[in-house]
C-alpha cells in the first residue's frame, strides 16, 4: 500500500481524495470538527506540493437524493478556515458545477464536490452502477488518495471502485489508523486492556471474540453489560438486555477464565426509574446499587463509583488500551460519571491509549479533553471495530492490491 510520500512530484497533478467529513450538525453549525481537522495533515501536504486537490465526502444519509439538509456547505466553510484558503464547493457531485470547479483549479487550490451520497449509485449494491459513477469521479483526478478511514469498510464508488481506476495511495490519516490498529492486534505492549461499552452487546460480540485472543483484560460497561450480568444469574431489573445472546456471553466468561484472562464487569451501577433521552433527563432519583441486585423496578444507566475506581486502576496500569463505547448514558450529566472516569484514566496511561471513534470520540470532546491527551482517537468507529473483528476492509484491500 503506497502512501502519498511515494507518489513523487505532485505539482500540477489533480489529486482526487476521499475524506470523511460526516460531522455532527446543529442546523448549519458543526458541533464537532474532529474529522475535518484529522484530514488537515494530508490536505496540507498535498497543497504544499502544488497539487490540485479535489475532495469527495459525504454527510448523513440523503439516500441518493439531493437534500439541502445534508449539503457540505458548512464543511467547506470550516475547512476554508482551518486551511487558511478558500475551499471551492461544487453545487453538484459529477455535474456541470463539479466539472467547472475542477477545471478552474490552480496549483495548491482545493475543491470540494457536493455530498457523494446525493448520487444513487454511490452506495449501490450493483457493481456496474458503482463503476459507472466511479468513472465520472476518476475523470476529475490523475491520482486517487484514500483518507476517509470512517468509510473504508464500505464497498462504495468513492471508496472502492474509483481506487481501481486510478493510481492510488493512502493518506496520512488512513495510514496512521491502520498502523495503530495493527499494533493493537499484532504487537500490543502488555498489559493490554480493552474497554468496551455502548448499548448493544450484539454490536461487540465479534470484537470480544477476536480480542479475547490478544487482550489480557476486557473491561465491559454500558448497556451491553447487563446481558453479561444476567448471564451470571444476576437480577438486572428493567435494564437493557439481549436475551438471545445470554449463552454467548456466558461462553465468553468461561472462555476467558479458561485462558487465564479477565473479563471485568462493574461491581455497582447507577440506577433510576428510567430516562428520556430526547429531553436528556432521568426519571426519578439516581441511586447506586450492587450489580448483582438491581431492584425489579429500576434501570441500570451507568457504572457506579466503586466500578469507576476499579476500571480506572486497571486502565492506568496498562501499557496498551483500546476503548470503544461509553460506560453509561453520558449525554445526560448525572449518567456521565462512569464515562468521564474511563476517559480520564486513558489520559494517564503510560503507553498507547486508543479511543475507538464513534460515541467514545464524541464523549471525550464533550467532557473537555483535547485530542492530544490520548495516543490516538480513531475517526472510524465502525471501521475500527470491523478491523478488530478480523474482517477485510474493502477500502484498504483495494489499496493493498496495487495501482494501475
């Protein structure tokens, strides 16, 4: 897999680059520009070499139709500020505006095509449809650079098919993501601790299955933990549970014990009568109870203070840590303490600490942490998890196959 440093003289060359600018918006205001800032090293390097940069990206799920709600205009404005130069936004993806915008680029200029997901063929399951669209993309570039790690697990026209049509290379962001994830799965410095949270245990089963082979300790919190607690025979009240995976979770607990490894579950949890996520409120008072005896009318919503101490100490003593998924409903202040404790502990690791994208990345920024406090914050939650599951990522395998 080539990097952009292997491409030679790029002066005057049109570099077609796939970035991941799928940022959260409040109206037209970007509430977290982390994914845009993550692309700056690659974009800056290309500009400094005199390349003519043409960016492809998506925002939200417009489902193959033009929708002003998902326009990349706010992204173009923020990227212009960060780069210190105007980013020219085409009003379409492969139409007249895109062609005119690309044609007008001078050396060092940057253009952003409109949301690639406005094009129905972008996400088509029909390879022929995707290839036809990819040919239109390829007409805008001499070289393709993949730097949108958040989409490399998708076989899409702007990620996979266009890479087959042009000489290609990985941008700095994608190269760094792959390097970090390979260190986790192949050569982690020990102790290696994996911290998993989030709502659904089903989303993490394959990750647990694969990481049990290499991690020393798995720390589990969030909504997914209640399936593990129920698998041990504990009362979990009205907490979230996946009854279809009780036996699987029980099997993981037994497998870890047989291998001399540890799956660390919370010893106490914060409970309430319920919550209204939309209103960001909790129903009734928040109490702390032992994990094995949650009252029948209570819902577990965060790990408790004793669990915070145990989890934090385990994390601090590690040399390598990977974290994906909050410990509770961190968007609600009263239920953010577990996630805050884990985030702080990661900043104190004497070694490599990796925040695995998605809600975890959002949480650390909402909690006031700077990206520099962690070894690495991934820009692709789904892509990171699929890599750690041992799956092939189409957007990476196509780069590894070589170039035209």
